[in-house]
């Protein structure tokens, strides 16, 4: 059972990105949904409590301040914790540019979970959406603006520094960053990034240092290790599985890089961050 407040939308005039539904739910212990498929994209954000989210072969253990993406026609399952059931908000959306908007906040078919420190603002936006529950043109435009605001809040947590101005160099940097975000789990290097952007390795190095104060290799490594920490915290994948999921072919190389960046081996990091892991119920 769940105590839910829901808004359903039909016949949107907006094509690039449009709101399909939204809501806020306070779930009872062990309340679950699925396994099931959904027709549109859905972003869930946890306001309090905790639970699990399963997509494919991965199970994520999530808590307040974290969220998860459901993609269209993908089999998913999620369930509230037995002792600390979650309260979450959700926004369902579609559109020909929906995938691009998700990429802007660092989400794709290989990155289903996220974190945000702006839960209060996200809740305010969804509550405002629920109040605009008529099909008048005024409310449709207002809902569209709220949907864009929702994404704007989530972009604050994207692991990329803002580029000061829209010039040629910044376009190259942004293209490189998007490529890294969408391919970090593959066996890619700086040469692959430069080839995708269409510049030399030396030029890519120069514009990264100028705009992001880091090198392409350091940016790639940092992103991989950020994702690795999330997988160590939220899944039961082995260290070897985490390494493979983050673009490392050898667990030893991954462990060395992780220890150098975080200050401890990945196995020790998992023990510290998961003192009270959820019991798997599936």
C-alpha cells in the first residue's frame, strides 16, 4: 500500500519534452511495484527512508537524497524497506529529446541512479505540478516550465564544471564530456575521446586544462571512480564486477587507482559505507 498524490496528463502540445504524470508517495513497509515495464521515462527521487531498485541484473540499495531512472519498456522492480519504508516523488515524461535531457544530468542506459542535495526544491516543484491539474493552456505552459525547472535543479549535481562562455573550445569540451559520460564503462582512452571530438590529443589536453582545470585522462578516471563508489555503495556487485562496469579490465589496476583517489581499497570503502546493508528479499 502507498498513500499517493498523482497527476496524469494527456495530449501535450510539447514535443521535445513533455510531462506525462507526476506524484508523491508515502509507502508502507515492503510496498513494491513490478516486475513491470512502463511506457515512458520516470525519475524517482527519495525524500526519506530507503528501499531497493532492480533493473536488469543490478540491484541498487537507495536512501534519502538518491534517485533512480526507469526507461521505457525496461523490466524493473522496486520495493520499500521493511523497517524504514521510503517516501518518494516521481516525474514521468517523454519527448523526442528526452534522452538528450537525461544525458545532461548524467543518466543513460548504463547509469540508472543519481544523487541530489536539493530534495526540498524538487518536492516544491512536484507539489506545484500537482496543483496545476487542469488542461487549460495556462496550466499546460506552467507545467512545462516546472518540468524544465525540475531538470535545471538536477543539473546542479552533474559532475562537470560550468564552462564560462559558448565558444569553439567549450563546444569541444562539452562534446568530450558527454562522450565520456556515455562511454566511461567501455575500454576508452584519451585517443578515443580526441577522435570523437575531432581534435588532436594535445589540443584536447589544452582546452580541458583551460576550461576544467584538469586533463582528459584525470576527468575520465575521476568519473569512473565516482561511478565506482556509487556501485560499491548501492549494489552487491563484486569488486571485479564494479571494475568491469567502470571501464577497468583488471581489478588490480582498478583497486590501485581507487586507493590512490579515495585513500583506501574498494573493499574497505564498501565496508565503511555499508555498515547496515539491506537484506536482499528477491
